[in-house]
């Protein structure tokens, strides 16, 4: 086998492994959202982990009921749940809860990539576009979860106009562990094995291709 082929196979494997070790769909969603905002000349928003954790709690309030999360008669958790359950479950100091200036919520049975969820599920009309580009927001947090690690998959983005380092402050600087699901801003991997098959697949395919090259197939 030629040197070039080896280099190709090796880089393929490295790419797969890296994708696997930085596997957080909520972080990816915020990255997609911010690059879309800046392309539209709106400011990039600070990714606040306390707010991200609360976005994941917000999803959990639907208890897996996809119908209630979307469409014209979408429900909202009652306002008091932020202080009563979401903040305490995350370890966010209740006194630092900031105003919510917008939300984007979607749910469907099939898992899609964060960029597809952004453009096909969360942003779907002029109102959701207006929320996306609003100048009221200063920070953002995203949560992604399947119920019990499986279908249906919920995606939630919460916006706030709080100041990034003094709102949604985490007690001791770390969020309480959340299972299942992923949230943004925490600089963590989130490879819930039950929920996120895609990167294991790319690794498996990488290995398979490498093997077939090695065996000269
Ligand atoms: C931003 O996202 C919206 C909704 O998906 C899309 O219509 C628009 O083309 C995107 N803008 C850029 C610059 O990608
Ligand atoms: C921005 O905030 C103002 C005042 O709270 C409100 O009237 C307006 O509707 C908000 N804009 C958007 C796009 O949400
Ligand atoms: C933040 O948003 C809330 C609700 O929209 C509004 O009442 C408040 O004045 C805003 N605060 C700042 C600092 O813009
Ligand atoms: C918040 O961040 C700003 C800018 O980084 C800084 O000037 C300010 O001192 C910080 N405030 C607190 C309470 O840490």
C-alpha cells in the first residue's frame, strides 16, 4: 500500500476520533446559531452554561411529550418552575436568574445533526427568525435530549439579556450532573452512548475502511 494511502487512512481515523471526543450537540447548535447571527450582522451571544443547563431542564418539563413542544398550541412550563425546579436541579443560584428574552423549541422522533435541527426544526417562520436575530439577547444556552436517551429528541435554545458573568451563576462554578441529555457552555463531552450513535458509526466506518486498505481489499 502506498504511503499516500496510509496517510489518508490515518487522517481519516484521527478525524473520526476527534469528532468523537468533542461530541456535544448542544455546543454545536450554539456555534451554528452564533455563526448565523454574525453572518446577519447580529452580535455573537455568550454561551452561559447555567442557562444551558436550564434549557435542558426546560426540556425535561415536557416529560417526553413531543406534541406539547411544537406547533400552534405549544405549551410552556409555568414561570415559577425556573426558580422552583430548574435552577435547583442545575445548581444555579436562584438570585442570579435573568430574564428570558426568547426561546426556540423543537421535538421530533428522528435524531438529526445540530445544523439540521437549527434550520429545519427550530427556525421555521418569520417569528422564529425574529427571535433568532433579536437585538435584545446578550446570552444563550442550549439543551438537547432524547427521553431516557432515546427518541423523541428535544432541542431547546433559551435566550437572556442578563450579563454573561453574573446571571445564571452555578454554585461552585459547576453544574450538577444531568442525565440523560447534553447542554451547552460547559466545555464538556457529551457522548451519551444510548442517544448519540452517529460518531461511533463514523469511527466504525473509519476502522473498516482502514482494515480493508490494510488487507489490500
Ligand atoms: C441562517 O439561518 C436561516 C434559517 O435556517 C437561514 O434561512 C439563513 O439562510 C441562514 N443564514 C446564513 C447566513 O447561513
Ligand atoms: C425586545 O424587547 C422589547 C422590550 O422588552 C420588546 O418589546 C420587543 O418585542 C423585544 N423584541 C423581540 C424581537 O423579541
Ligand atoms: C431584559 O428583558 C426584560 C424583559 O424583556 C426587560 O424587562 C428588561 O428591561 C431587560 N433588561 C435589560 C438590561 O435590557
Ligand atoms: C464581567 O465581565 C466583564 C468583562 O469581561 C468584567 O469587566 C467584569 O468585571 C465582570 N464582572 C464580574 C462580576 O465578574
